[in-house]
């Protein structure tokens, strides 16, 4: 059985996606700062553990990842950092 990481899985959209995936019989791992295996866009050390054993990921991110270093958002360039974390996947 596959496991899908649902980033933002405790939020309005992510929680609904996680529920639908579970209804389809998919193992779901919630990715949030407070989840069992935490995930935080601003803390790279959480990325690889969150991805460990995951086959796919649903990414729910606010604000838009296409605008790195924007006020009120992650200081990271998520696309570059995500590829870096995924390389260890």
C-alpha cells in the first residue's frame, strides 16, 4: 500500500484531501508543524524525516510557493529546497 504525505493536512483543504485519500484506502501521513512526524517549511531538518517512506505528496502551501522570500512567508526558496530534501528520499 502506498503512503501519501499531505502537507497542510490539518488545515481546511489538506484535512479534506487526507480524509478522501483515507476513504480510498491510502495510508496518509499528515505534514504539519504539530504532527507526529513534523514538517515545517522554515525548518529543513523536518523535511527528510517527513518524506521517509512516502510514495507521493500533496502540497498545500500558503502563501504561493512561486514567490520565495515574500513578506510573511517562508524565507526559503521552496522549489530549490524541496528538490534538495527529495534527493535524499
